[in-house]
């Protein structure tokens, strides 16, 4: 199972950016998918996840600015990020919790840099 990320890059504060993640190589089911991020010197932290039910969960720091969606019947998720701030700078990792195993799967990460 491979989680392939796309998007990311360098933006200025206040701008927007979209990240996408797709599962490749096999048909695979997930309990939930989403994104985590890690900045230098910090632990990996939750950004947003979406369950099979469609229920979403966001970190307080991104609520109202980020929006996570999932393509129907596809293991593809999109993270729309707006109003980006310096503190959003991090490596963003796609995440999937497999069904029925409950195992966690991770992408290789994509860099998001917010700088003026």
C-alpha cells in the first residue's frame, strides 16, 4: 500500500494551497484518512482526518482555514488550505488507518513553506 501525496510548495502568508493524497497499487480500504504535519523540533501532529462516515476532525489551529474532503468511493483525499500562516510551515504527511487491520499507513511527506 502506497500513499502518494501531491501539492505543497512555497506560498506567502494569507495565500492558499491544496494537497492531495491517493492510494496506489491496490484496492485498499481505510477506516479513516487524512493529514498530519511535522515542523523542525516538534512532534508530528494531527491536521485533519475524515472517517468512512464522512465525519471530519480538525486540529484547533486549522479550524476555519483548512478543509478536508474525500472523493466518493475512492481512497483520495484533498486538503484545501487557506489563510496560511508562518506556523503552518511543516512537512505534511498523508495518513490512512486500514480496515479491517487497523494498521497505520503513511506517505513520504510533502513540504509546505509559508514565507514572505
